[in-house]
């Protein structure tokens, strides 16, 4: 009877230990899932925020103004509000350390690879930047584009007419190129001659928008392209091998044979 009670106690202790372990594992799995859901929620929130358009407004009517708006934020880039500057505190002069000249990685690359390597490097960089600009251009939207020009040449009707024709020849094809290659929602251009005026004037108002999500994605792709096609070439550069032609080999062997016959 005592043996049965002893084995029953051991069984109870072991089963209780197994239950505690399984319970702790389930709690640990639940905590991991909760942490995963929180991380995914943060990522989704950041993506949604980055999908909100950034709007840039620029105008020149009474003066040039430039501002940036995003969500509930609004920043006036130009003109800037002047802040009162505090008098600078006197700085203690520190002893200047002699700077050692660091090796120029671009100069070393040119010495190792020559002009062909530099041209290839510049071409790879230009291709990467071009791909980024093309991908960003798809999501670049001109919300509005308005232009007002008054042409006048000091009360000279003939000169005013000539200037009016030249400005129309330049402005309308440029506007057509912009509207055909970019997404433009609202646009208008007004060019008028003033035959009795004394000077010309021009005003414009424009606003364009871009979703930061696509700009960040294009920037990340640009960084990776530059990393593998440009930066690694600069860091892993090796001296260019000298190319020996067959003619040089033949002349060298003839010289050796001639020297041996002597």
C-alpha cells in the first residue's frame, strides 16, 4: 500500500511538471504571436502614412513662396520666419591636430582601371539614377500649373509683337511637353501683349504631389544598385592586367633565340 502511494505521488509530481511546461510554452507562443501582430501593425501603419501625398506649393505673384504640406503638417520653406539670434558664446581654442592625408579612392580606381573603368563606373551610376527617376516619374503628379505673362516692350508695338511671338513659341511647346510626359490635373497659360505698357511681367502658381512610399522604394532600389555596381567596384578594385599581344610574344621569342644563337 505504501508503494502504491509512493508511485502515485511521483506520478502526480511528474504530470504536474509536464502541465506547467506545456502551459508556459503556450503562453510563450501567445506572447510571440502578440509581438508579431504588434510589429505587423506598426509596419502597416507606417506604410499607410507613407501613402499619404506630400504636396509642394510654389508661386510667384507678389513674391516667391514655397511651402510643403503633409498630413496635418505645413512648412513654409520660403520666405522663412526670422528668429532672433542669440549672441554666440566664446569658444575655447583647441590645439589643432595635424590631419593625415587619406588615400583618394577615386584616384586609386583611375590609376588601377584607367579611363575605361571610370567611364563604365559613371555609366552604371547614371543608369541607376535614371531607373530611379523613371520609377518616381510614374507617381509624380502636377496638381495645378498656371502661368500668366504680359508682354510689353516700352510702348513699342512692333517690338512687343515680336517678343510676344517668341515667348509663345517657347512657352506653349514646353507646356505641351510637360502635359504629355507627366500627369497634370489642372493647367492653363495666359500670354497677352500690352502694346501701350512699358515693361513685361510674369506670374505663376504650381503645386505637385508625390507619395513618399514610392519615393522611399525607389531610393532603396537605387542604394542597392549603387552598392553592387559602384561601391563594391571601388572597394574591391584590383590593378588592371597588362595585355600582351601575339606580336610582342613573337618578338620576345625571336630576341631570346637570337641571343641564344650568339
